[in-house]
């Protein structure tokens, strides 16, 4: 099988970037697939870019999205026009592009039923619209439609045009590419926060507002867990302290990080960036660069140890709150990934949220390896 190749180009004008990329594309076959992540200054020209690359490269299928930060092995880009591309050797029976859907992918599932059954396809790389309030339901719907399919990916990130790419530019719902079981895919998730305090239970809440935890005022419990120094000045917790919602029945202690979006000191309540129900478990977490580095290294080493073969290509979907905001300004996150993976072609972007299994995460890095 042909090799993977990754391309990370920067410049001022989309045709120049495309020509730079095309000069490095070799050995593709008709029907091939490439992942493409483009920076927001290029978003308005997405379809022009796809047409130009498709016509001149022979690569028929392109999947990806717009990102406010792009990455490749050892390199991160946050400003100006840029593209990060992973050219794959996959063709024909290896995959099916998932066109964007906002409600029900039933028509696409019906149209691909024969292929999915024959190839036992169940793993998809997906991208999503940050403006969709139906996204958690869409992930569940697609995963269920794939008989428990595993989804990995990220939410497009942009100030004005958070487009997805599924052969064409789209701004709606969820899209991506589903792979046959003949494609060896392994994934891992790395948290960017460390847990503090102990695990509690929400005993009183309405929508996203927590009134009581362990039958006590939520803010009292919160202050105890974050410590006296922060408790005296709650203005310092924004962007540093988060809610962690443990995933029921997780055998790895996995949890979802959610922003604290409000504190009511008079009523002793907390507002959290997710819908809550009484009885849910909750813990608190802090953003921690050193713990994030250690967790990323641990995740990658474990992922490499369980691969059925050597990694040949990779995708990395990391949170906008990571990268230069957590690891450092000098592409430190991707340098660490590159050091651990070695010379593996990689493309990716910094997302508005990350997707693993059928859940939305925050402040995480999701690595997908093809072997």
C-alpha cells in the first residue's frame, strides 16, 4: 500500500499555498482520500481550494474543517493563511465520506448499509459545527446508527466561518469519513486538567445551575475543594478551575471537563457549561501544564504499545485551550507529539471541542493513528 504524507504550508494567497502543497503530493491513486485543515483567512475560498487541489492532484475526496490553529508533527500555526494536509493511501472500499447532516443520517446509513455490513465499518473521523446545539444528539445518533460506532475528531474553530469539509464546504451539523474494518485505526485521549478534591454528587440542580452538592450549598463545597487562597478571590478561578463530570461505568476514570460559567455568592450556586440532573457525580479540576504534558506522554506511549503494527499516519485534534495556551509558544505540544511518535506523517487542528467515542470533550488532545 502507498505511503501517507503530511504537508503543512503557510503563505499569503490560497493558490500559492495549493501550489506549495501540490509540489509535495506524489503517488496518489484515483479515488484517494486526504484530510485537510485550513486556517480561517482561507475559509471563504474553501470550495475554490478543494476544486483546485482535486483537479491537479487526482485526489477525489477531501475531509476536514477550518481551524484557528493548525498543526503537524513538531509544528503549530495560529496566524495567517495556512493548510495542514494528510494524504492517505485509502481508496474505493476503504472508506465512505459522511455528508453533513443536521438531524438524521438515515438516508446515508441506508445508502451505505450493504458496504458497511460487508466491510464491518465502525470507526469514523468526524468534524462538527460549533453552533449546533444538537451536536451531542447527533453524535449519539450516528454512533447508534453504526451499531455502536466509534467517533473521533473535533469541532471546527473560527470567529466567523467555522466550515466543515466533506468533499465540499459545509457549515452545518456533523460530517466526516467512515472507515472499513480493513483500515487499522487506534485512538487515545489525553486530558489537559488534573482533578482536585474528591468526587461528589449533585443533589439539587436546574438545567445547568447547581444549587446543592452532597446536600450542601454548591459554592461551599467548591470553595473547600479549591483551597483557601482561591476561595478568598473567586475572580481568579476563571479559565483555571473547571467542573469535571465523571463518565459513568468508565474503567479508566475518564471525565468530561466543563467550564464554570457563573458563580452566585449570595445563593451559593454554580453555573456549569452542560445540562445536569440530580444524582450526577461531579468533581473539580484545574488546568495544569505539567500534568497535561505527563498525561500526553503517557497516552502516546500506551497507544504505541497496543498498535498492531508501526504507525504510518496520524491525525491530532487538540483543544484551543491547549497548544500555545498551555504548553508554550514554541510549538511545544506538537514537538512533544513528534518526539514520541517519530517520523510519522501527521495533520490536525486546534478545535472548539474534541470528540472521542460518542462524547464531546474539552481541553483534551485526541490522537488517531493509522497502522
